[in-house]
């Protein structure tokens, strides 16, 4: 400890190598995944958030994970909560945590909200064809890549129009150079078309949906244990598509012991904690321990 002012105490400064010039704009997830793809030791580790609360986001962001994956497809996020949660993630992590948002399919409101708030990654659920991905790319990126609508409320001229890039007063280049599109394959048809989806120019990572795939394939839904042959074959095809087109994989680890295998498969962004599950497991574990201690003390 010293009595020096904050700026002179570098140990207090959070290293945020992928942040944008402003914390209301997306971090550079494209570059982070490029580095992780080149060097697995730089694999990104994050947290999945399903609880629609900015208070929860602040707690998660205070741990400064590489990313926070916000699930709007199944989490009950309204538009304002999603917007503020993305800002909370970036500000409370001091720019360290990039935000990935899974938006419901065909939900333009959630998509535009996530993008305007500064999401660095967009997960497109239930992808089954290359054309679906191409259509979404047009919605996610500004011209000349796509046709995303420009919002007049994400900057103030002369005050908040700072960019990392030259000739980029409205941070359109920031968005186009930082945001990652992540198709999620989670059906029999999606697996059949995994290669053509992975081959689409502009795909930044791939995600698999095990629960929905097992339901669609008509096999028992389970977590852990020996995988069903149909599921194992689908995962192998998904992994092979990612490897063929050098697409990093994005997903969640049910247990830390899974991480070495996932990295070997090509996962370069792994959620290691799910807020709902983590909270429930913590409470359940403490209750069980309390009961055991009480029995011993009685």
C-alpha cells in the first residue's frame, strides 16, 4: 500500500486489452478470438447470465471475467434491463469483460438493443442454413458489410465520438471490426449443414446446443455420462466443421474437468459458471452442510 494517487499505482489499473475507446461500444472480441485461436493458452473464460438483473451483472463483472454471456432467448430480459446490463458489464469490469448476447430468433428489438448498447458478440440460435447466417450478418454490421441502422442516441457529437480508428467519428468501424457473429447449431438439419454454416464469410465462432439437438434427434436429454451415439456423432461433425474452417468454438463447461477436452476440440471461449446453477448449487450445498453439522451437534 502507498499514499500515491490512483494514476501512479499501476497495480490498481485493470488491464483491458480488447476494450473500445468508450465503454459504451463493443470490445474487440474478433481480436480476442483470433489470439486465442492462434494460442490456446489465451482461451477466453467467462460467465453465463440468465438472471435479468443489472445488480447480478455488476456482481459478475466485478470478478472481471473475459466475457459475460447474456441469454435473452431464455432469460427474461426486457429492453431496458438488457441495455443497462451490457453497460454494467463493461463499466464494472473496467472494460475487461466483453458481452456476448444470445437473442431470440427473429427478434429485431432485442438484437438492435444489444448492438446499440455495445454487445461484442451475437449468438444466433437455431441456425440451420448458410443463408440464415448471411441474412443476420446484414442486420448486425454497418455498411459496407451489412445494412445495420445507425442510432443517433449512442453518441454525443464532440463529446463521446472517440474511436480507436482513424476517420471513425461514429464508431461504425469499431463495431464492424469488433463484433463477432456466432451461429448456434442445435438441430439435426443444422448439423447436416454445419460445414456450409461454418464456411460463411463473417462467421466468427460456432456454438452447439446440446439440449435442443437431443430433443430434435429424439434421444434422451442428459448431462454427463456416456453420450448417446447420435449425439456423439453430431458433436464430432460440429467440431470437424469448426476445425475445417478455422472457426473457434463457443460454449459452456458443465464442470472444470471438461475444459482440457473442450480446448482440444477447438473451444476458445468457455463459460465456466452459469449464474442460476451456481447460485442454486451454492445454496443447496450450504443447506446440506448445515443439516449435517446440526445432526452431529445434536
